[in-house]
């Protein structure tokens, strides 16, 4: 589309041409006609270049620290955009929903250069809830800035603003890709509605609308059958954050911070519907440190809650953690493991034979450790973690 400035100029040229033709002002008519033809021809030529520009040419990341945060806290937000195309004029803007800018700006304009573009600013919120940082959009223009193509290059991430005196230890959150939204189901683990299940013989007085008239008429035992429904409940989610995840990645982010952010991203629809998330971070000295996260607050809990299932994310680098998981299993808590093998992520940084050997060794080590526990598990990379988690929640199985 035409840039706003050129669109106004083109409209003015059209109006001037029409008026000059009526008033027989030939010099003005010729000038405006030339201007209209130039804009039209240039737009046709420049649009061919902009058609080759797509979102795949840009890579981006958004970092929020701290996340979760408290009402009134200063939230540091950083967006980085890099491009394979250089020396192109562009405008980059990071959207903010219900967040107020305290310092800096969420908009950048200029030419895309080597090294990328950095948006660095501070925001805050005066009320609790789930806020959205994003989407991240870029408007790419031709050299004369006549036409503009707008692209969304990052969907954004949620920021959890809480009313609490306690904030989890995780100092930052990170996201660099889009995460699919999980589906709902009848399982007590997730879901938010009702669905017909079966009909059983009547045991007490029920309203006529609950009677299954068709089944009652088909059965000759003179019993009245009434309908029962499964409630799709707003369930609790329990996640353990295990050992070996305190590694700091390039850029200063901890692996555990990214995993927690990915969990919250996948569970965002459930949190908005009223579900709760138990985050149980394992420590060699203190065991499991538990936090209960709701839509707009967090509660520090001194005990492990009663639960049927816990999804535990770990690299199993500590023997004491194995003993703690066996103890939870003995309490009747079903444990599903997500084992994080960083091999694939290392290969993205440097693809060498030595690293490939390390990947295989790490895979065998994790398999030997989990064989002792005898619990269901799946192995994934850090890059694929969010998709793995989404599938586990949607289909309720690991393998």
C-alpha cells in the first residue's frame, strides 16, 4: 500500500488535476498529471521488490524481565530483530496491551543494518492480570518510501502481573517462536464444559429433563434411566522443574526461565479460563519449592499439594532428584517426565562431529537414568519443548 504521506500527495494531485481541467489551467494539469503517472509507474516497479519481502526473512525475539512481576514494578522489555535484507527503510513497532511505557520507546524507524535492530524500554501495569507484549510488526518501504508492506514477525508473549509480596525466583522470560494453542478435553486435567457420558438406572428422584426416555423405553426391566454428564473442569496443572536446567544460554537467559515461559505460553488459554498452575522447582538443598500461579496472583506454598499427575521437566543430573521423584511416585502421584536433551540446540550453534558424539552420549545417559525410575517419558530438545508440551496436554500421552 502507499505510505500515508504519498497517499495524501496522490489524492491532492488527483483533485488538482480535476480542478485544473475544469478551469482550463493547462500548466497545472500537466504537472499534476506527470506527478500521478510517476507515482503510478514507480509504485508498480517498487511493488515487485516488496513482493519478495516476507516474514521468513526476519528473525526476532522478545525478552521480558521479570516475568511474572508485581503491580507497579518496572518491567524491562527488549525486542531484537535481524534481517537477511540490508539497507531497507523500515518501521518496527512492538504492541503493548494494558501496559504503560515508563522509559524508552516501543517504536523504531530507520534503515536495517548489519547486527539488527534493538527495541529496549521499560513498562509497568497498575492492575493485575495477564498482559500481552506484542505483536511485533515491521513496515518495510522502498528506497523513496512511496509504498509500504506491513508484516507481523512475532505474535508476542504474555506478561503475568500479580498482586503478591512473593515473586518466583525466575528473573526473566523469553520467546522466539509461535506456540499453538492446546485443545480442551473431558479429562480432569484440562477442560471447561459439559458433555454427555452415559445413562444409568435411577437411584433417586430426578427432574424429567434428565430421564433418558429412549433407553428407558428400550429396556424391559421396568427401571427408569437418567442421563449423567461429564463436567469439563478447569483443572490444576502441576509441573516440576528439575536438575540441569540452570545453564545460561547466549544472551544471558537461563534454560529454566525459558521452560517456565513456554509452560505459561501453552497454558495461557487455561489460565484465562480460571485454571491454576503449580510450579514445583526442585532444589538439592530444599527439595521441591512450590508456587501456585492463578490468573492475577501467585501464592508461595510450603507443602507439596495433593495431585494425581505431575509433569516433570529435567535433565536428571542429580541422584537426589531421582530419590525425590521415587518418593512422590510412592505417594500415588503419577509422574510423566520430559527429558531435555540439549544436543539438537548445540548442533544449531555448531555442527561438528564432536558435538554429535556428545548428543549420542547424552541420549544414552538420560535413557539409563529414566530406566531406574520406570515412569513414562519423552525426550525433546529445548527448541521443540513447547510443541512437545502442547501435544502431551492435548493427547494426554507421552509416546
